[in-house]
C-alpha cells in the first residue's frame, strides 16, 4: 500500500529535517519553507496531510501569512487535514486556525510521539471521509436506475434532476442523439409526485405531419377519412402524469401554436371536436437540435421555447464524460452477459480503444458495441476487434474547437504556474484572472495531478 503524503511547512530547517527523518518511514514527506513553495507542492502532490507553521516568511513573527495559506489550501481542497504548529505565544492564533478549518494543533518544541498520534488519527479520518464521499457518489449514481455516471458532469446532472423532479415545472432536455434524454425524462417522472400516473412518450419527428395533431390531441369519430372511432391523444392519455415530447424541434409550426395554447391554459380540443377538455399533465421535452438556431431561422416559436425551457438540462456527449466510458462499458458487459456467454473482461487494448474513440452515437453506440463484442468474443477477454474497431480507428478521436481551446488554456496555465513556482497570486495576475477563477481552472483541467 502506498504511504500517505505529508507536506511539512516550516521556516525552521532543523524542525523540517527532524520531522522528515522521524516520519519518513510512515509517510511520503514533502518539505516547504515558505507559502510559495508550499502552494506549488500542494498543487502538484495533493497531500491529504499538512503540518503548518503559522509564522512564515516574510513575516515569521506574524501569523497572517500562515492563516492566509491555511485558507488558500482549504479553499482548493476542503478535505485536507491541516495540523497547525505554534509556539506558546501563538496558541490563540492556533485555536483561531482550528476554528477556520484546521484539523488540530500542537505546540513547539515538537513532540514527535504526540505528532505521530495526531497524524495517524488525521490520516484515518481523511480515509474515512474519502471512502464515504466515494460511496455516496456510487449510491447517488445507483439511485438513478439505468443511468450510470460518476463523472463531475453527470453528478451535476443528477443533482439538477433531484431538484427539478419535485418542482412540477416544464423541463427541456438537450443533447446529442444517444445521450440518454428519454432516460432522464423517465427519471424525472419516477421521482416526481406524478410517478404513479402515466408516462406517455411521443417522438415528434417520427410521426407523419398529417397525423401528429391527431396523435397529440386525439380526434372525434368522423373527423377525417379513416376516423371510424373517437380516439384519445397522447396529451389526454397522460392525464395526471408526464407527457414526454421527444424531438420537439421537429414539431410543425401550426402545432407549435396549439401546444403553446395548451401550455398556457391546460385545455385541448380533439380534432373535429368542439368540447374543451381540461388536462393536468407535466411536459418534459427533448431535442438534439439547436433550438436557438431554429428560432433564428423562423422554424421554432420563441414563446414556446420559453414555455418549455423553464428548466434546461444539457446532457454531455459521451466523449466528454471521461471515466464514464469504461464505467458504462463494464456496466453493459455485466448486464448483457449470461450463463451462456460467461464472464468476460476487456483487454488493455480494448480499454485504450474505447477511451480514444469519438463515440458519435454516444451511449447508444457504446451499448451496441458491447452487445456485438459479447457475441463475437471467442475467449474470456474482449479485444478491440471484438468491439468492431478497425485498425487505427481507436486513434481517430478528433480535436474539435472546444478541445483545442481547452488544451491551449491548460498549457498557458501550466506555464504561468511553473514560471511563478506555483504562486497562485502571481500566476493569476499574469494571466489576468482572479485567484478563485484560476483555482477553478486548475481543478477543471486537473493540473494539480
């Protein structure tokens, strides 16, 4: 097992050396004599444990630098355990540091046995908290049924779904084809007060234009040729529940007017009918098209958009979900395997291919490739060929404009941090950013690791 990392911050070289030799057997020790070097090491190594002397250069007789460094580290990583080192004259400042988030404090001269006990306890608490955080993330992911995801983007989606599910307001779900828009819509319904009522989906782009009005609003007997009986539409069938309007961007303009009227007064008339029906349904819509572009092109009503998009959930494409690709692949592999196919696993080559692939068909494409692999794999290990990747295809991932911009940002931030030896303030000043913005970008691009 790897030893926990420990960052010792103290301007006294003899104390740093003493602590390093005493603790090196149990910890991977890093040393810093001032705030600048400390921030650089912390950003680079991400130690879970820190000992912090409050009296640091250039004002070692003052605790202001140490307290500021404490705040900076905790802002960047709230779970880190910081043990403050103080002289007797600084005891009140040490207590203040604990009130501001430090884990504990001890006084000089350093009692190594006492420090070992404090560090061991702090390491144990950090491990428990990290395990709890990971377990909570897994539980929250499982709580969303068929939707699997541990990436930050999906965790944010789950958080939004939890909040919006009980709000009973219209929701617009956007995202590329195959990202799971209907699954999100079903999850919103299943977590709402309407969960015991119907969930009625309709794909607005799959129904012929001359039939879509009847499908949505229903029709009376004799309303048109072939209307031999009265028929309820999808809106009426969803009474008390949720109506899911998939591919709402394909809804013809005349029907957009009728849908807007329904959203305003919650009443409908069947085709060929005169009776006004009061309907109580929740609308969740979805589209893989750029609605704002459709609006500017005169193909979608702006007033309808604002009625539908009270809350918007934008699903990320699979290629932007990082570790979720392999997590989903393993989930599908387990789901589709049976006693006949036996237990299978992915070769390193297959995992590399999946991580590099573009996934234009998103989760749906991944699911299909896993089904194919289970069928074609002759042994217990699935290769990239079993997944249907042609030679060289695994490296075909293109660098779009957004990715290119992110790569440039990452390189520029890295260069600024290296130039200023990890000093956030100076790097932020050079980049023309605020400190919180730079901290956010460092975390976003995983620069610390």
